[in-house]
């Protein structure tokens, strides 16, 4: 499952960073992040991306076996 972090820009506006990090054997094997203006957009991207990663590995995202070019899929 991914994480959404809220941050404040210098001008005071808020943005959200959605991040997916997959670990295998305690080591980070894959990480991906995207910054969006709305929290709902970040949630939507996270859900879509996790679903895509699960389809690629035919497993739940946190159990995914990773391949070198997975990030470009």
C-alpha cells in the first residue's frame, strides 16, 4: 500500500506526494512517486498504479517480484 504526504509550498499552497515503495527481503526493490495538487487525485493515482503493478506481477503489490524494467511498464 502506498503513502500520501501533504506538503506546503513557499507560497502557502498545499500539494500531495503519493509514493509506492516495494520491499523484498528488507531491501527496497522499487519506488515510485508522483506529486499532485489534490489529495483525491493522489489517492486515485495511487490506487491505479498499485492495481497496474499487481496485474504485472499477478500478486498483491507488496508481494510483487520485481524486474529491472518494471518502472517503465
